C-alpha cells in the first residue's frame, strides 16, 4: 500500500493512560511502517471531558477550591502519562502541558470572578482535554521512532460557525485542513490533531458536540480525500445493541451512512450523529475497529447498505432520560398558525426533537425531548403559544428505536416489535416511523428500557449465532 492515506481516530478509552496511548500509537505506527500516510485524531483521556465540565460548573457557582482541586488531579494524570511515555521533567512536552494547565486555571478563574459560564467559555475550557492529550500521542509516536507534530483543531484548519457546544464546520474548512496538513504529510511527519474542537473565524475555540472527535476525523478525511477513516474503539465495531445492556449483541459487518446516522441519533453512543456526513458526498468508507483486536474487521460504513434476507432490522438502540411534552387544547391545534407557533418556540430554543406525534382529533401534540432540555422547552412553549393550550412535562421516559434498511417495504416489522414489547408488559407512550423506513421508534417508561431492548433484540434474532 503506497501513498495510501488513512485518518485514525482514538477515543477516550484508547487514550486513558500511558499504556493505552502507547498501544494506540503502535496501531498507527503499524500502518505507517507499511507505507501508509496516517493522520491521527485524538480524544481527551477518558473522563477528562466530564471533569472539565464539572470544574467549570464549580467555578461558576463560586467553589474555586473544588475547581482547582480537579485541575490539580488532571495535571497529575497528564504529567504521569507524559513521564511514563518517557518525557524528561525539563522536556518541551512537560513544559507545554504545564503551560496549558496554567492557561486553563486562568480561564476557570475568570469564570469564578464573573460567576458566569457562557457556552463560549465552556468550550474554551472543555477543549483543553483534547489539547492536552495530543502532545501525549505525539510523544508516544516519537518513542516508536516516528516523526509527529501535534496541532489543535484550529491549527489543523478546522473552522466552524459560532454554535458553541455544537459547532459545525464552515465550507472553507476542507481547503484549510488540506493546506495545513499536506505539507506535514509529504515531509513524512504524522500530524496528531486534537479532536472535538475547532475555532471560529475570530479564533474563538468551539466544540463539535459530545463524541465530536469522530466528526473531526471525518472532516479531515474528506479534506484530504483519505482512502478510509478508521475509528478505533473499545468495542468490536457498531453492534446490534449496546453491549453493556445486551450481552449477546453482535458486530454488524456493513452499515450504510444512513443507517449509522439513525443509530447514532437514536442513542448508540458509538459514533457522533453527524460523523458520516462529511463522507457522504465522496463515498469515503469509515471503519469502526476494536483497538483490543486490530485484525478483526469491525464495521464497514459505506454508501450502500448490505441487507441479509430474513433480517430486516440490524440494531436496536435507546435514548434514556427523555421527557414527553404534551401540548393539548381541544380543537386549537388544528389551526396551522398554532402548530407553527409550537415549532417556532422550539426552534428558538434550539432544542432537538427526538419524536413528534399529533393525535388525529387535533387536540394533542406530543414532543419527546431530552430531559435536560425539558424545562426550557416547556417555558418557551408556555410563553410562545396560545393561552388556550396546556403544556405538561412527563419525565422518566426512554426512546427505543429499531434500525435497518431492510425494513423498507417489509410488512410486519412494527408488529413484531410491538408484540415483543407487549409480551414484556411494556406500555408504548408514543410511536413514530420516518418515511425513509430506516427506523421505527417508540417512547416507553424509562424503567422498562433495558427489558424492552433485550426483548426487541431477541424478537429480531439479532444476537450472536450459537455455534452448531
Ligand atoms: N450499538 C452499539 N455498538 C457499539 N457500541 C455501542 C452501541 N451502543 C452503545 N455503545 C457504547 O458505545 C461505547 C463506545 O463509544 P465511545 O466510548 O464514545 O467510544 P470512544 O470514546 O472509544 O470513541 C461502547 O463502550 C458501548 O458501550
Ligand atoms: N472528549 C469528547 C469528545 C469525544 O469524542 O470523546 P470520545 O471519543 O471519548 O467519545 C467527549 O467526551 O465528548
């Protein structure tokens, strides 16, 4: 394989300590030694992103001591990893890590003084996780005898809009990434890019949404016209259900971009919901691979689905911590302006709607949203719609979805799902099916979600085939 180009993404688990980082570096090194050019994209060490979010909240609420304690813990973790990867106390890497922690401490102190944590300052703080792990990966690659250079998302050319917390790449990102990384690659240097982050035109740091390092990798893959993007994970690949819930979940060999998007949207944490979007036009394949078993093919994500006869459904996923917002008022909801005002109010709050359904009597619209967004949604609806409407939240819900392109035009798929749920005494609160027929989703009581997932997984025979 000569002149081939791969983008390799390493997630939090694959960056969690010096041992994991060394192993991840060896996976990249293996391909580089075969003559493949590799761009490495890294996540923060496992747990660091949540720790940064927590300490930012502590500073905002006035507890600077708690915030500083967390920063000290993080610092020890990064220093320990650097040291175990062979960095001398006076090395450039150690100095860089020390300086970054100092800048982080100052940013957090600013939040404490202002008692204000804007989405912009939260992004600045949370992106330190990836900025701190990139030098560690560079170090590990260098220890492996390779030349490497680490860059922040912005330095790598990732330019985004200003939707802090959920930023999207600007159209000129692709040209910029190509400009910034091509020189390094042709000089035989492996770029190591801090994932999850980008920057605005003015240089403010943004993040791409939770799990966004997958998205960084595919943006870079598209920009460079990579042969493939490989997302290394702590699981075999994309599986027929979350393996933490369903023990006999099976690896799916091939999925289409559309199927993966549905799976990610409906809660399969394994990939960022927008991760495949940059690949769709160019048809660049994405492979989800197991770092623990690098020779296992994992899951290939490509333009075309591959359907197995008799298996219309490929996976079952769940979103927990959901609320249903019921908007009701006899007759009023039949008036188009009233419906428009409901959706206007939601759009202004930038809330993601997981499901929508309207009763045919036109007296009720139900909206499923993440519980963290529920209060905002209820307030926006109460302020923005006709006074004749009642708005109520029903918390403690989960959304369960079945996904698979083989469902198209197949009769009886929903019936099989509902029978499985009924057999488990699971009450269905809302139902929806997209016209693409790639998924059917239902809202159920949150306490039933695991039993429902297991039952549906069994009903569609998605588990590991038992050896004869
Ligand atoms: N359908 C699924 N297939 C594979 N993993 C899943 C699925 N649904 C949920 N997961 C969870 O996603 C996790 C992998 O995603 P994540 O931890 O974000 O990866 P990384 O941080 O390594 O990029 C697994 O530990 C697994 O429990
Ligand atoms: N660190 C970020 C981005 C990311 O992609 O992480 P991971 O690859 O570990 O899911 C997050 O936790 O959201």
